[in-house]
C-alpha cells in the first residue's frame, strides 16, 4: 500500500495586503531575491552585501550604535533577541495598550519568572518581579503614565511599544526615554510598526538601550529576511556581564555573524552563520529603497495618504480611533456594529486583506503599507466602500470619491 500523498502545486493569488502588516513587498525587493545567483554564504558579494546592510541599517535607525544588525526571522525574532537580556528575577515595568505589547509583556514575564513561577503557570507565569501597566485599548501610553510607574517601582528594565498596531496608537517615546533616564531604568522599545515609517533617530533617546523591529512592515522585506535590532554599548556591557539564556538570539553572539566583535566592525570575510544570499540581497534592496525615499519624506507621505483614507472612511460613517500614519483603526457605523469580522472575512475572500483587531473591542484595521499613491488609496477606499454597501450600509460613493479628489487636487495645487 502506498501512503504517499503528493499535493498539487501551490498557487497563491495576488492579494492587496491592506492590514497592519505584512504589507505588499516592493517588486524591486522580490526581483533581487529571485534574481540573486546561487552563492556560497562566504562568497565575496554576500559578505560585501552584509557589510553594506549594516551601514544602511544604522542610517535607517539614525544611530551610531555598532551593535546594529538583523536577526533572521520575523519581528518576534528581533524582539526575543532584545528581551533576552532580561533574566529570572529581574525587575521590569512593561506598558501594554494592545495585542502586541501584550504579547511582549507575556514574553517579559516568561523571561523574568523564576523556575517556581514558571512551574506554577508555564504558559502565563505571574512573575512577581514584573509590573504590567495596562493602558485601555484605544489610548496611548503617555509620559505621565511612564513617569508615575517608574518613580514608584524603580525597575532595572522598562519596556514600551513605540507604535502599538493592535490598537493603532502611537506611544510617547520622548516621555518614556526621559523617565528611564531620571529613574535609572534601561529602556527597551518595540519599534516593529514604526521603523521605516516614522521619522526618528534612536540616538536622540538615550534612556532607551535596546530597540527591535521587523522585516514585514516599514522596511518591507518579505520573503522573511531580517528583523532589525540596535543596542547601545551599555546594553551590550550588561549582557556581557550577566549573560543571556540563548545562543541563537544572544545579542552579543548574534552580532558576530554580522562581523561585529568586541564593539567593532571586523573586516569582511569572518566566518558567519549560513546567511542566505537571497535574503541578504532582498534586505539590501529594501534598505536602499527606504534611504532613496528619504526617512523624512517617507514619513510625510504616510501622513498625507493616511489622512485621505481617514477622511474617506469617516465620510462613510466610521469612527477612527487610531493615530498611526500607516493604519486606521475604526468602529463601523451603528448599522453594522457587531459585524466587523463578517465584513473582514468578506473582503479577504475577494483578495482585499484588511484585518479585525485581535483583542476586544473588535474593530476594523485598514493599512496602507507600501500603498503611497492616489491610485492605491482610491482602490483601498472603494473596495472598502463596496464591501460596506454590500452589507447594507448607505454610502454615497460619489461623495466619497469627491472627497478623495479634493484631497489630492489640493496637494497638486500646493505644488
């Protein structure tokens, strides 16, 4: 009897990724991935590409941190590397205002938990040394909230997401950094949703010692490649002195695979883990695209196009509760309340990839990652309007289109 099953070739159709991430990868990145020659990982151009990636990534982060590199995998890989410095019993204050900062908070509790605390609840340990400050969904973490918590608890570590994609909120990075400096906490920041979209330089925030991002949002480098991280000398010194319970995601050992040793860049040619030439080429091109666009201009473009989307869905009767510029998080009109997941499923069935929120209250999330044009925004708006109309919403399509026209014509006139 032959039990072998060979399935048909997998064909995946084109989809408009209009959610919080991942976004649609730039064709230039995909071309570099697909057209890269089969190369040994020690081949000269692979090594040169890795050196150039480090240098470009430092420009994208806005830093002189030597320990700036990419961790192979998703954003969770980069976050795990950054949070690996937290050891059992370490005191931490973590600020949570959405799904993903909530997962970060759980990760922190797992890393800081004692063996007894893990044994008591292995999947959801209640580490006594960790304080989780929960900020209501739809609200931002403010400097005042951070100041109050750090002044009270005086932790070794403090953690916050810069942009929380689960609720679409921007948190107070300056206030967080300032409070960390005042109270002697080492700040850690999840910049998964802000790097490559917001215009900020991490060296301007000295209270933060560790940063982690991802390859599928602002940097937009799918297929999965590298999650950008950056660490200050103080963070690296702490890891060297105290250790990290990981080899793969050890912030010091991982850096060696990018030619960073003893606080310096070493010449290309040092042995490294088997980094794929395809991934290096794709990541290299994604960073080039970001720098060619310009951080400040890219940030302005996101804000401009998000305003068009925000005004359009508001004209449809939706209530936008987010303040990110790559994503709108909204409540549907009263006539469709409670049918958010139904609407999202209907859109996804037609190749229009929007998302619900992953925690309560259920809202709809529409993103514009790599969709920075009038044509792209109009396509997103009209697909969403049609989906709402099919569910019974009363929408004046002409008025929606007129609003978009005014937004873009005003910009043209200003130029």
